[in-house]
C-alpha cells in the first residue's frame, strides 16, 4: 500500500503505518461511524487490540456495540 509507505516516510518517528493497520483503521471508522463522535462510543474507551478483535470476530454492528459496552462494564 503506497499510503503506508508515504506515511512512514513523512513521519519516520511514528509507528503503526503498516498496510494491515491502515486497513484496520479504515474498517474501524466505517464500523463505528454514526451520529456520535467515535471517542464518545464504547469503542473509544477500549484498547486498539480490543477493537480489532471486535472487528475481526463480530460482523453485526449492534452486537459489536453490545460487546464493547459489556467489556467496559466488566473491565
């Protein structure tokens, strides 16, 4: 992915611009976009690895939101 290479060149001190991670970031925005800002949703309170696990294992948006909320309650 050219974008990943360009970002690594532009910001050499930053990490996380792998092709896979950029695809996951895009999937994250698509999955959690809605009326509320992303940082106000349960997903914004979970770690990135928890969000990636939800993206990779739960296809239904409402169920994903339920799992995220449950994780915060039992965190």
